C-alpha cells in the first residue's frame, strides 16, 4: 500500500485533537482534504463532521460559538488569501474571546511542473499567492506556520493545537500548500502535545488579596466572563455573599446563579465611585474612566489568566495586586482564604453590609421592573426584553448581540450559568454564525439569538441561516428592529448636540430604511419568520418560532422597536 497522504493525516489529527466539527469553505487548494474526508466517511474511520459554511465569517463565528458552549478545540478551513480575508472581523472576535481555533488555509501550489502532484493548474494559482498571506492572522492570532512538506504536517498541526490551547488561549493559523497535502505523511502520527496545566494563583499573593478584600469597607467585584466556566458562578456568589460585595457584571456570560440579589448588572456608576477595594475577575475592560471609576485611593485587585492584556496597546488600569490564575482554581482558594479571615467581628460587619447592598440593589431592580412596564418609546426595549425573559424556556441558550439594547437585556433577561453567550468583542455579526456552532455543540437545547437589525445584517444572514438549515442546527433569531444603527447615531448627538445633523434631524448614515423583509429572507433560506409589533405579542411568537425550530426550521422574529 502507498503511504497515506498528509491530507488524510490531517483528517485523523483533527478527530484525535477532539474537533467534532470542521467549519469549512473550500477552494482549489482544499481538494486533497475534501478527498480525505470522503475517504474517512466511506471507511468509517475517525473524522470531524464537516459544516459547509456559505461565508468564512460564519465559519469562524460558528467555531467561536461552539467553543463557548463546548470548551472543545476548534478548526476552520478556508481558501487561501481570499478566504482568510473573508474571515474579517471574526478574527478579532476569536482573538478577544481567546478561542482555541486552528484556522487552516490553503496556499497556492509552489510548482508549475506537471510531474509534481498538486502542481499549479489555473491562473488563480499566481493571483492568489501573496507575499505575506499570514500577515492578517499574525496581527490577531498567537502563532502562524506553513506546512512545507507532507511529512511535517502532523507535527505542525499538533503544535498549532498545543499553542492555541495554552493559556491565554487563542487562534492559530496553518497554511497548507496543495503539494504538501498530497505528499506522504510520516507513516504514524506523533502523540498529542498537551497544553500546560492552567495557572494556579501564587499562594502568598492570594492570601494578601484575600486580606485586602476582607478588610475593605466597600468592596466591589467586577466581572465579565468568569461564568465561561459555569462552575465558577456558585463560588463567586458565595464570595460576594460572604463579604457583601455587589457584582458589577459586563455579562459576556451568565456569571451568577439565578436572579442573584448581589447582581448589579451594568450599574457601574452606582457602585464604583464609592468602592475602596475592587476585584477585577476575568474582565477585559473593567470600567471606562471618563464615565465612572473607583476613587484613586481604592485598592484594585485582579485575577485573570491574562492580567496585563498585551494585545491591547493601552491598558492602564491601576492594579495593585494581579494574580495570573485560572479562576476555576483561584475562586475556591479565595473562598477558603476569606473563611479563614472571618472573625466574629468581621462576619457581623460583612452581614450588615450585605444587607445594605442587597437593599440598595432591590430598589434598583424595582426600577428596572417599572421600566419594563411603561409604554414609553424609550422603555420599549426593556418591555420587549422582559417579554423575552418570560417566554424563554428554562433550558434555552441565549446568544446576545443587542448593541445599544444590551443594557435592557442586562436589566431584564436572566439566564442560568452556561446558558448565555456574548462575544464581548465589538466586531458585529458574530451572533448568527455563533448560533450555528452553539446549536451543534448543544443540539438538545433551544437556541435563541437576540440581536440588533444592524448586527443581523453584519452576520451575513443568508449564509448563516442556510448553513444552519443544511447542518441541522436550527435556531430562533429575535431581531431588535429599530431601523437604525443607533450606536452610530448616538455619538453624533453626544459630540455635536447643537450640530448640523441634530438641527436638521439628518442621520442618513445610520437610518436603515427602506425596510428589509426579514421574514421573507428567512423563508428564502429554508426557514420562516414573523413580525412582532409589540412586547405583548412576543411570547406567542417565540412559542411558534421554537416549535418551528424543533421541526428543523430557522425562524426569525422581526421585533419592531421605535426608531431612537
Ligand atoms: C463589523 C463592524 N462594523 C461596524 C461596526 C460599528 N458599529 C458599532 S454599533 C453599529 C450599529 C449596530 O446596529 P444595530 O445592531 O442595529 O444596533 P443598535 O445600534 O441599533 O442598537 C455599528 C455599525 C462594528 N462594531 N462592527
Ligand atoms: Mg438597530
């Protein structure tokens, strides 16, 4: 038997690395991989399921979503420079989400000699060759490499997964020239290169951090994604309860269980300016100094796998004590350390503060509730999100890209840990592709996207809906249709309140009219849709949509909001 081609090694390696789905948009250079996948399917040897994505942006967004829901390593395969460029802002989202995804891209064949297997056979093999194809990935990823020969492929792929899965995790990029894919592999695959264990906190520094928190009069916890590990939520809740600290929550995930009485949402200006100690826990941007900040004398503490965040050129938050640690390891140790510091006097002070903070938060929550009950145009998003909260089944997974309506979601919608996903990164259009990946990762749970009308369109919705339909990954989308890029209109009003745009009411760069028939768009992709005119109609519409999704149909609810 001739030795196995490197492309077949690649298929076996993906399966062995634990990749369940390969999100792919193919080209002339991926032909050996397509052949190897077909051979593996026919021989019933281990292989990932391929998910044909009609656009690369959808492919990488799906990988980001799948990882959020499964914690499994991911793989995406695209066509040469063109496919890489079409990954677009999803590369930024993969970077900011620290998604351990290996992006494979073809690379134009090197050889024009017809005796070389895989040689150039089209003019595009000159046109699609670039001086620096990996440049775009180098700007956002952790590591890039090209496979020079078939026999090197396996060790390079092992390394790509190892680097991507090491904390802080992130995307890597492997270029695959067609000749290398068609050359023989090494015969046997090298063993998996295990990523290092996640970092545990320095014991002395943890004791010091606990002592500062325990001695604080007005401690505040700020988090965004500690609930990426859902088991953290209960520990975080116990810590917050013990010391009576409100939890300011940027909500990249659901970080606290249920409607926790210490959940302070995005009410940053209510708590930060009074804090004397602030714990930054798995949060990328804890506050915006121009909007609200702790006083200069407050003691800022941090627990994160990536404390200095070198991928953000300016990150100058005044952290006094930073612990590089996986919060799964650090939080239980912090809880123990705080228990050790719980003198009778402290326990009394902590309990009194907890009562005070919970009372204040109960008033704030009552305000949120009132906001969702009025019929004012300004509070229509709150009313719509309240209706969504009521209508979501208990096991539904919510994917949020609601932009200016994000605060309304944070006020009104509560999901259990492990049931809420937000990109926490501003390249819009992530949610639609992410839903495909999340549904594939958790096929038995209903998946619901809530997104802006602008974000929906950034998500290449025809590609996302078709891809979901084809892959058997149906989900429901609730479009918060304010017929506006409100996020791009608001700064004009803020920066030029008396300006020409405000005076003439001229916002033509941000008004999304004429309207798109989103229900029809969904139908064109094999799904269905309805208009929801008022919050009171959302519940019945969602029940209908979830029923359709159960039958394999992607459904879109065009939820009308006043244009702000
Ligand atoms: C890929 C990408 N392009 C452009 C932007 C700039 N941008 C930020 S918010 C926004 C408007 C979003 O509109 P929509 O989703 O309808 O939300 P709304 O502002 O109406 O709440 C735009 C264009 C972006 N963040 N990402
Ligand atoms: Mg909008």
